[in-house]
C-alpha cells in the first residue's frame, strides 16, 4: 500500500530528524563526553528554525543575536530562582538548543570546536549562564553604539561557553542531549499551526 504524499513527506522528515539527531558513539558511558554528529545536529536545528521560527530567522543578524541573548538572560534568571528538577532539565535543554541556533547564526562549525565539558552543579550553571548572558548583552549594547569592540569574537566565545556548560549538565546527569533536544523541539513544533504540513 502506497502512502499519501503528505504521509511520505512527514515520514521522511521524521527519519531525517532521527538520523540527524543521532549519537555517533552510542556506546560511550553516560558520565563522559560522547561524540556528537554536529553537522547533522546543526542542520536539523537550522531546518527547525527556518520552518518553525521564521519571525526570528528572517531578522537581521544583529537582531537575531540580540533575541538569543534575551533567551539566555531569561534562562539565567529562571535558573537562579531554584527550578524544579524538570524545569532545570528543560532550561539546560533550551540553553543548548539556543546555543546551537546561535552557532548557526555565527557560522560556527561545532564539529571543529570539540566537546568541552564543564562540571554539573546547579548553582554554578546558573552563575555561568548569568555571566555569559551578561557578556553577550554587553556586546549587543556596544554594537548599538558602534563602539570599538570585538563584537563577533565576544559573542562567539560566550555561545561556545553556553554550549559547553549545557553539555556538562547533560553528561554529568547521564542525559542524552540528542533525546532531550528531540523531545523539546517536538513539543515546540506541536504548538504551531502548520505542524505536520511543513
């Protein structure tokens, strides 16, 4: 029996996402870094952003990065409020997702950066996110004034630190970043009017 074109499209999209968000080294223990298929993960995030967040992906680069900085500031605030276990997991996942989206915006190939891991302590993660978001906000504010300041290197450095710190939380807790990102993005997609048609 042949599937309808829309069903085939949805199945192919699902399979592509499953393949894209896959661990290259699935046998690695949960308490140490695993090798991630960064090119596939970054492309899957790019596709998600283009399809489900066009109001952001169509913004000028400076405005897009400013928007992402606001995301990080929001996460830092929520982390400092003493989140529940479920909220903490979601915040770490959101930080990783937005970090990857920022890396795409800045044209950073994460496969060439490596998986730098930070220790997992809730208070430390909240502190790190506050510092990184603050530095990004400072760079965005200076860009508005056209100050003599290395905007791009500063933003790129902080984005990589956010990704590193988020991965530290994942690996220290034995969570699969791929599975958590997949679950989180699926929940976001389900809220959109044209979900299943894109």
